[in-house]
């Protein structure tokens, strides 16, 4: 009985570890941007802490960060619903309080504030006097609502253009097109190349989707972008009740058919897995995110995104290959890594169960099922064409005869491991005979300079 109780306790602790819910700490930091006349960026920071409270030590881990831009004449406090959802899941959230003035709001300055904070929080990670010393992970999201959403595009533009290594994703909540001060969020979107998500309420009359959200989505240069339309949703319902925003919506939006709490629930159904995927590198959450898109009755969506396809292995004349596009590849035989086998194709030198792992642009990967390759003996020499490469399989004769319509200038022969075996330059001949009597049985790669004019290769 005692063992059973102990077992249940251990299981409970394990589950709590997996789904860690942290306490929320809060601190205020006045960041100084010396490049803009020592501009003061007062920032409210909420973070995973040892206990709830002010200036409490950070929890014992490193955490991704989310820099959040508030809406027009809205205080950071209107987004308590967001930090109370996101911070306990293991994220640091920064809310700048700048550009809240009704008369002189400057969208460009606000965008620069957000851009500055993306860099500033990582400097805190190196500051031994900071609460966040050694607690900030090298992964940050830009996120914002309405004006702050549009300003996030301005910030992402600059950060992407400078190849900032910290910024991993952009999330816009009913983002407003910023056209003040000669800037444009829609124009900035053309230079944003990180994974991005835009949320929109279908009944938003404050920033009508067709004039604001959709043009930003269409302009994004991201290799993975998603537009999520919340059916019956509002502009202000991404935040808690706020007099200024709600008053503006009451005069412009109509047909809102869901509650604020329901819109929050829809938002977090997608934001949570998206942040886990982009900032915590949890590739399984990308599938969760897309499954929700396909199954939810509360949203419609648009998406242009790379897909994590399970690769298939095909065999063409003894060359194994996959057509699944990826940024890199790794081959295995009988469960073991094949050194230097990092191309989309492989020429096996032995039999066995082969697999290929394809890595995508987001560093996620998929592993193929096993392909049983059986080596068959060959009594004749075989040459296979693969683009500019010819493969010599098991040379059994002493000479390799190469005939071409046009004069050949160079021939290079490599071993299957990439070692240059022979090189013949300045040939200027149509018929070449090479002595391969010293070659051992195996596979060799032949590269000929004018493949288009090649007539045939044979061994005599």
C-alpha cells in the first residue's frame, strides 16, 4: 500500500514537472536607449519566479522572452489575461509603457522601443546584478495588439534586416497598419522573414481585417505564416476590459457573437503551442497547432508554411534517395548513423535496413521508415547517370572506355567516401580509355565536364 502511494506521488511530481506552472514575479526596469538621446523605456516585466510577488528571485531555469506592445491609449495592465496565461508556462514577458499619449503617439518610436527590448533582455542575462542573470534563453517573440501589433512589425523589420539571432517569431493581435511618421507596417512585413502568426476578429471594426490584418499577412516574407480569423471575434477582446478600446469598438464594430472569455480561450489554444514550438523548440507543438487549425470550428485560416512530411526512400538503380525537401539530411543503416551521409541521396556499399532523417528549416525533423536494401552481385560493369555524376559499380574489367560527341576536357573519379582517386585534365579528346585495373570492387563517382554531350560510358 505504501509503495502504491509513493508511486502515485512520483507520477504526480513527474507530470507537474512536464507541465510546470511557475509563480509570477514582477519588476519594473527603466531601460535606457543611448542611441536615442538616452530615451527611457519604462518596462513592466513579469517572469517565472520562486513565489508570487515583487522583485522575487527568478525560478531556477532559463526562459524564452516575449516583448509585448500595447494598443493605442491602452495601458499594459489591460493585458493581465495574457501574462497570467503565458508567464506560468515558463516565459518572461516585457511590457513597455511608452507611447501611451493620446495626442502625440509615435508608432516608429514605439517600434524602436520594442526592438530595443528584444536586445536589452538578453543583456540582462549577462548582468550579474540583474534578477535575470543566467535566466534568459536565446529565443524571443515580438507580440503586440492593435497599435502595438503594427509597431511589432516595424520592430521585426529592423531586427530581421540585421539578422538578429534572438528573434524567432512575430505574433500580431489585430495589428493596426502604422502610417504615421512615414512608416508602414504593411511595407515592413515584406522584410519580415521569421515564422509569423496574425490573429483577427471577424467583426473587428476598429482595424478592419481587409485593410489592416490581411494586407500585413499577404506582405509577410516569412517561410511559415498563418492568418487566424476568429469567427464572431472583436478587436478589443484580445485584452481585458479597457474603457478607451471598448468605447472605440462600440462605435465601429457590430455583429460580435462571442464573449471576451471565449475569444481569450481561442487565442490561447493557438498561442500556447506556437510559442512552445518557436521559442522552446518543441517540434511536436507545431503538429498540435496545425491540428487545431484543421479541427477548430471557431476559426477560419490561411497558411503558407513548410510541412513536416515523413520522408519516403526510393531506389533508382542502386541509388537510395528521398524527394522530401529539407535543409539537411542524415542517413542510417541498421539504426546507426552513416558518417558523412548528409545528402538527399545515398549509394549503399552494404546491405541493411536504411533510414533517412530530414531536417527542415525550423530545425525539426522526421525519420523515414526502414528500407531493406539487398546487395546483388554484378558480373558486368554498370554506369548510372545522376545529374552531372556517373556511378561506376563494381569495375570488373581493366579499362574504362568513354566516348563523347564533343571533345572532353576533364574527368575526375572519386571514391564513394569523396576521395579523389584520379584526375585527367586538358584532354581535348572524344574517346578516352582509362586503366582501372588497380580499382578494388566497389562504387566510384565519375564527374565529366560536358555531360550534355556524353554519348555512353562502358567498360571493355
